[in-house]
């Protein structure tokens, strides 16, 4: 049996990740070292300790960014 669908994994974990202070977004992307490998992207406003390294078989890639604002 393979991994679950990436979008399903993101939706399942979105709330818990967004509840972490400094996390401003969660999405899908590719890893820096292998553009063929899909991953969970976690956008943060500051360096954070304690974020998971993987979720349900997908690596977690942390990206530092500024705050997001809806328009």
C-alpha cells in the first residue's frame, strides 16, 4: 500500500500546523534538493524548532517568509 494523497495529508494536518505560533501557511511543493520529490511546505515567519520532519511519508520543507495578507 502506498502513501496517502498529499492533499489529504495537508488537509489532515493543516489545523495543527497552523496552530503553531510563527506558522503562516501550509501547502504542497517540491524539496530543495530534489525537484522531483513532492513535499509538505510549511511557511514560517521565524525559525522554529519542533516542526515535524515528515508527515505520513512526505518530507516537510520549511520556508521562511513574511506574513501573508488576504486581499
